């Protein structure tokens, strides 16, 4: 049984998402932190599933970008938010599925 090209591309994209969903460079050492996000059971070509996966990516970005300092300055909070935005955009771009991109753009415009 051969899979249609779209399905093969989708499987490759899902694998890429699981490997690199959210990453952030440390501001101190230049190291990159990553968190794997499982997309098992989700159809990224479905708008509703794409929204759920985007939520999972956003949670991962919050964790990977979290500043452990309990008393963050305004600058540190701004850096944390910028890190989260970059991690989310990077993961969505890496996966390159139109429905996931649309979900991210809709989320950004409603924020």
C-alpha cells in the first residue's frame, strides 16, 4: 500500500514537530533547550486538531522559556515572552502545515 504524497509529507512534518517543537537559546550560555511534543492521534490537516497541537506547542514554549527567577524584572518578562513567541513560530514554521500556521496566525491576531 502506498501513501499519497500529502500523507507522507504530513508524517514527515509530524516527526519534525516531535523532534523540535519548542526551543529557546539561553541568554547566558547560548545553549538550546528543547521539549518534545507528542502529536500522536492528531490530524494536522484538521483545523481543530491544529488548534489543539498549537496549544501543546505554546505550553512547551512556556516551559522551555521559563525564567526560574521568582522575581522577574520587566525586562526579563519581556525576554521570556519574546522567547516564547520565537519558539512557537519556529516550531510551526518547521512543521510547515498550513492549518497549523493558520491556527497560529489566528491566535496571534486575537491576542
